[in-house]
C-alpha cells in the first residue's frame, strides 16, 4: 500500500497527457482508477 501514492502520481501524469492528446475516454478511465485508489487509500470502500 506504500506505493499507491506513487502510482496515483504516475496515473495523473498519464491522465493529463491523454487529455492533452484529446483522448478523453482514456483520460476518464484513468481518472476513475485514480479515484478508486484514493478512496481505497483513505479506507472508503464501495
């Protein structure tokens, strides 16, 4: 679980790059994955 913040940073970079390249569906998938990881990190589970 210690590597989750680093993974989130990498995914955020990929998400921004995808949006810049007008790959909005990919950016949205990455956004959703980031949200899931952040929720998991703070203990929110759905």
